[in-house]
DNA sequence: CCCCAACGAGTGTTATAAAC
DNA sequence: GTTTATAACACTCGTTGGGG
C-alpha cells in the first residue's frame, strides 16, 4: 500500500478544528519508505561530516571526567529485636574526580581532585567560594562542581574540531560507577543553584540514566551518566579487572567506622586503621582478608594521616575507571561509534547495528570484501518506488468500521464518545485524502 | 541492611483482516 | 453490522543485584 493513515486518537476533534483553526489539516503519505538512520541523525557532528563527505575527519570523544562520593553513615536505629532492622543515614564526606584531557595522538593527561568536609572547616574556605563567585553557604560539593565546570571548558577546547563550522556540543560527560542509583541522590541538592541549573532527567521515569547541568554564564554543560551502563552489570572491581590495566586495584576503606559525630577526630589520627575497623555489617560482619590488610599497611606508609589516605582512596576509585573507559572508546572507534555520545552499551550496540549497514566493509575486516554489499555513498540515488503498489482508498465500509471500533473502544474503556468522529464525517475525510494525494503527486 | 533501577513475565490496548 | 484472531506494543509488578 502507498501508505496507511493513522488516526491516533478516537476522540478526534475534526469538526472542532474545522471551525476555529486557521491551519489546514492534511494527511501525509510517502510512496518511498523513509530511511531509519538514528546513528547519524541523533549525532549532529556525524550528520554534518557525512552530509559534507568529511567522515575521515571524524574523531570520537576522548575527554571526560569520572567522579565518586564517599559517605559517613549514622546508625539511626540499632538491632533491638530480630524484627527490628538497623537503619543508617548517609552523609557526604568527600567527592573526588579524575579529569581526562586528550592529546591529538591517543595519549592523555589526568588531573585528580578531591574535596572533603574538612575543606568547609578551613580558614580559606570563604575565600575559595568567592573565587568561584559562590554564595557563602555553599557546600564543598558546590565547590567541586564550580571547579569541574572550569575544567570541562578546557576539556571541551581539547576535543572540539579545528573547523568551527563542524558542530560540537559544549557538553562534557561526567561518569560515576552505579551513580544513577546512588551518587546522583547525593549530588542532587547541588545541581541547581545561582550559577547553574539542572535540566529535566533524560528518558521516562523508569529510564532516568542521564542528567544535564548547564552553567548559566558560560553555557557549558555537564552530563552526568552512569559508567556501569556502558559495561553491563558488574562490580567496579570486576570491570577494572576485565577491561582495564592489570596493575590497578581497588583499595579498602572502613566505611562503617566513620559517622557524623567522630569523623573529624577519627580521620585526623596518624596511625593506620585497625584490622577490626574494616568489619562490615553490610558484608555480613566479615572484615577484609589478611593479605588485603597487609597491602593496606604498606599503602598507608605513604600518607601522613587517615584523611590523606581517604583522599587517595576516593581519587583512586575514580582513576581506575579511566583505563577501562579508554579501552571501550578505542574498541568502538574502529566502527565510528562515539561511546560517550551514548548512555548505555545497549544504545552503542544499536548504533553499531545501523553502522554495519552503512559501512559493511568496516565490519568484515578479515573476509573477502567483494562478497558483501557496498558501503553507503552519499551521491547515489537510493530511492526505490514501487509502481505496482496498490494505492490506499478510503471506502465507506472502512470508515464505518473504524468509527464503530472507536466507539467500542471508548465504551470498553468507559470514555466519553460525544466528540468522536462519525460516519457523517466520511465526506470530509475522503476529501482530505484526495487533496493530500494531489499535493504529493504535484 | 535499605534504596532504587533494570529486567522479565504477565496482562492490557490498539489496529486491522477476515470470518460470521 | 458484529465477532474473532493476531501482531505489536505499552504498562504493571515482583525479583534481582550493586551502591554505600
């Protein structure tokens, strides 16, 4: 068929529209199937480069920021009976990030930062806030965000194209591990303030994977996404082991020892944590292994106190994410897939599927290329109209049946049917189809 | 331990063809 | 004119697993 008309709602306001709207309604029918190419049309840079036949200039995003929170937990309620559960309340203790600045070759430079509750106690704290033009009651998370916006600007400058005409979004990705579940909640209250504003979370309610924060002055955007969605469900430890460098490892930290009463005292101590401190109720009351503790004692010798170790631990958690992400970006780059443009490995796979039809030769590296379809050529005419296609005709029978069913559906759903289209509207719709046809055929 | 998003089985809705 | 069958989704809700 030439095209199938779709009347989305049975509560059509056809007669209503005719009376007051200046807009002339029409039905659009296509006699050539519309191509589906989301991998191109959803990526402005790729769309531009492809339209001008410049795909050889394409480069994927290699600059990004990783971040992580550490918290202190207050036990609000203890185990009183076997029916009563322990509830703990988590507060922000520190936030760390690793900024990745890409070079023109495949190398990159890292800048690591860590802000903690201790910063808010320091004498120069108000001065620091003023440097970023933050209001006096801002938290250390605001301070981190302000600095991150400045860093993002530099990362953007490292990544954008030399040719200013090539569109490139002023947006830098900020990745956390399983952040869509937990870290975002801690970040939430800092995402909207005088200096920047939070956008609507992307997707529907059961698909909130990304939040964009825009700086009001510089219009720089930070897009917070969850790195776990790019690797599939696994622990950070497993991800680093499978995708990263063998030499990197996740360290240990006694979360449950620190609470809002004792943090200042406990973290200022200069001796290492005791073995018993690592016992965790969450992990079934078990502590870390003896080997892990020995490794911790060796690591600790490099630090003057426990706070310094906390900063190191927090930063390390973000730094170990960089290598796996780089490896993933490299893997997809050979197929022209820009991993950081997407928010999940599923959407990368979807884009890969479409690219494999545009550029089959890229996906059959080891095979005899001649036996495959040719790559997409922007100058070729791919339209393929079918002269034998049967045109759609709006018959009285078809229209009657449709009206009847709309009524049935509304009745079953307990809806009002007064404004529904009726059999009497046949002539109007018949006319609408005729005029629409003429427009298309010219 | 609790929280929350993803997942997946089950169920509901809509459009249409064809039989009655 | 009415009923039945079917495909393609959309929605619901309990389970699962990682976060601290």
